[in-house]
């Protein structure tokens, strides 16, 4: 049986690996000139720094089965993601923790006082029934923290004022009542020691897998549809010719800068929540692999300023999951169910924001479904 998988990102690679183990012949195609999708990384020749071309991807996992699955392909470092935010020319720890609150308000709270303090701040703006994101965040943490770290950052990231976004997109604000600076509350955090591209190459070593890069599915659509089975991980609206309208995404572009110092900002990621900066954050990838510093060039580092914009002129990154887009997606989802031998998966194929753990889970779930249908196993 021959299967075409459209998209050589994390979802497509996990699926190709699993199906190839069951003796299916896999053709994995991608319109880019590399595998890995947005997780693709490469070694910069000038600095020796491992670069994530499409922004940082940190593996953070709670599910032990997923952890065991992905770590069998390579070793991982023990990188712990810690973010800072520059507001009003002062650095704060983020997400909000005890240090953030004490420094921001110039107080000296104890951990057991934090939630009561934030509740008192929220009560200063009575919002009993939040109708939008702005009101929801204020109802949770108060106006000062909202305006400092969320209002303008959200405007830059999503291209919309938080007052225009539904309250439903914020269920809770992660608040740490102690001095914990770890960004993720997950059992495992880390990066593949040799990078994601090396990891993916190992996953695709099977002779049952053929890879075609620089290949646009839509240029030879009829040819690829002749295969016994097709798994499509591109934008679902594009597959159906935008019949029900275009789904909205935010895209990203990156401004690269070389600096002749060993360390430019002292941390992997610093957020810039104010509108006076065009970018939402600056990433310094050297910090993702501290164990590699000795192999990097001395007195050289790279930073990347991350700028969000509408995907009308760029690659789709983040789906905008508002009411209008979800209604459009529902129509495409119904259309997709009419096909017996075509599956849609991944962030673009399912119009979902997946982190890496969820992406792996989803791909494994689909592989099981396909195996059960076609082999009974």
C-alpha cells in the first residue's frame, strides 16, 4: 500500500515513521527545501550556534509515554525555559511570579499573600461578567499588570486589541506564588542535543520512506491523489480552494542580528510587551544549548527579533480561534469527512494550536487509526 504524506513537519514525520514500521510505502513531500517544518534547525557556520530558523521550539512533556517515545531517537539536554519581560525599561520575570509582583508593585509579599493581593487589585475594576479578553484578564489580575504585560503584547501578537478578542480564549493566567522561574509546568523540558533536524533524520531512516522536497502538492495534486491513501497536513482551507473563505492566521518574521559579544541579553527569550517596540520578543538561541558554548565562536552571538503580522503575505503560524474562523473551519471539517482515503492532520490540517507534545500524540493516534483500518492491528 502506498501512502502520500503532505508536509514534512513534526506531525508528518512521526506518522511516516510509524506507518513505515508496518511495511507501508511512504512518500513524504514538502514545498520547502528541508524537513522538519517549523521545527527545522541548522548550525550557523559563522558562530557555531544551533539556530531554530522559525523561532524557538522547546519540547515540554507531561505524558510519560510521549517522553519515552521521542527520547528513544536521541539524547536531550536539560534546558529549562525561563522568560523575562522588559517593561518601562525594567526586567521582570515572566510568567508572573512572586518576584514579578514584588518588583512591579514595590512590595514584599509572602507566597500566601499573593492571591488575596491580586484579588484586591482585580476588585478595583468591577468586572463581574467579562465580555472580552481585556475584561477577563483584568478580572483575574487587575488592570496594572494587564496593561503592563498583556494589553500591548496581545495587540502586537494577534493584530487585535484585547477588547476585540473573546473572553473565552483566556481561562486562567498562570501565576506562581513563589519564586519559581520555570516557564512550563511539565515533567520534562529539553532540547535534542544534536538539534531537531538530526532527530528527524533518524526518524526517517527507513527504506520504506521516500522524501521529495521543493514539491508543491497543488502543482501535481491529481498525481498525488492517485496514491492509495493521502494524509494532508497543509492548510485545510487551501485544500478545498478556499470555498468557504480563508481561515485567519498570524505569521512571523525574524530580524537577525550578529553581535560581537559572548552574551547579548543573558537569557534565551525576553518579551517586549510595549507597542514602542515593533517586535514581541528577542530570542538569543545560544542560551538553549549552554552545553555547546565551548564549541561556539568566541565573542559572537546571534539574536532574533520576532515580529508578528497577518499571514496574507507570509506562512501561517498561529490560528486565530475566534467565532468566525471556527465556523469556517467547521464547514471544511464537514467536507473532509466525505473522503474515505484522505486524512487531515496537524496544526494546519486541523486548524488547532498544537504544542509539540500534542502534535506527537495526534500523529500517533492517526497512525493507530490507519493501521486498524487497513491491517486490523
